[in-house]
């Protein structure tokens, strides 16, 4: 399980980095024309949202996952106050893109609100997709994993659907780490915990689309940050490419839009399912903070 848990975290990070070069380009023909098939980590183009970043670095989502991983390693578990302090320090003189959820959260922190109250009312799926470090630490403790996944989300995204997304992802990845196949895990969690909710609808639609073309499917569901489109798109990626992490992450990027958030979640689930051999070594070799990530995982492993 340890190797799969490490692959889960690495795959989530590398999915974000793979998306970096074309993140938030919604015109898939533009991606084809300017970049071709994105099979390697790329540097963002000048004038893009992430133009200050280099090949192998992260979007602002991945940077927040790194802060969470550092916090979990330092505190031997999830400490919302420590995470909040590190998160605020990240954005104090941040040279990357600062999205609306982050701006709203920083404003709330400045007004004296606690991590439980600071979240912006953002419906962006990214707030739920950052949880791979928590799954690594709490892979044998479902209650704590669900609790911490919800809490880390609340800090920046105080939107009920996004908070439920975090719980859904936590419950699914817990089952996948224990050996359940991802599609079966998504169905089981849907049926047992989410009943007649938007999550249940998203899971059903996403799984039903597993044989369809990925670009057309994600275009239909919605390429944007909003969870209403991002969640069924994530489910589609996992169901369609259940045994091919590389293809899942490439096709995710080629579908355009908010590929970084979808990738964080899909990489996490498929990495937990398929293990280290599924993550291309050439991608990992290009990941600038790979060594730091592995050091932090080793620190967590020693403290667990």
C-alpha cells in the first residue's frame, strides 16, 4: 500500500504540472495548433495565466497541495491552524496567479476570520481536489480522512457542493487504496453516502460516458472550474482510463479548460489504483520538486 500511496501523491502533483503549459485554454483547436499532443511537461507560454512558472513547476493549485503536504509532514497530521499559516505565507508575496477563491479567503483572513470561517463562496472543484497528502497520512483512518478533507476545503472554498466533493473524493480514494477498483468505488460511495444529490447525478453521468470521446464529453459537461461540470468530467476520466493513467492525464489536458483541477483528482485516484509503474518516469524526472515531495513523504511515513 505504501508504494501505491506514494504514487497517488506523485501522480496528483504531476497531473497539475502536465496541465501547467496549457491550463485554462478552452479552445481545444488552439491547443492542437500551438502545442500538439501534450505528452510531456511544458513551460507556460508568455502572457498565459502561469507565465511566471517554468517547466516542471505547478499551477497555484499544485502550490497549495505542496503547502498542505509540508504542513502534514511538520505536524504529523492535519492541523488547520498550521495549514492556514503556511497557506497565507505562500500568498504573501506570491508571483503566480491568484484566483478569486484565494483573493476572497485572504480578505476573510485579514478580517480576522478563522480557518473554519475564511473560505470564499467559490464553487471551484479545485478546493476539493487538493487532498492527496491527507489520503497519504490517513489512508488507514477513514473518519479522519473525511474530516480533514472537508476542513481543508472549507478554509478556501466554503461552498456546500465543493465540501461534499471533498468528502466524496476522500471516501473513494480510501477504498481505492484498500484495493477496490475506482469505478466500483465511485459507485459504492455514491449509493451509500450521496443518494439524490448532485454528486450522485455526476457520478452516474460520468460513468455512463466512459465509452465516449473525452474532448466531446468534457465539453458537454463543462470545461470550467465549476464543480457542476468538473466532477462528472473527472468521473469520466477515471472510468474511461481506469487502467491507463498516462492516457487519462494526457486526454484531460487535451480537453482544455481547468485541466489542472481535474488532473489533481484523477491523478490521485488512478495513482492510488495503479501504483508507481503507471506514472511515466520522464514526467517525474521533469518534476522540479520531486525530491522535496519524496522527503516529505518519507517524513510522514516515519511519523505514522
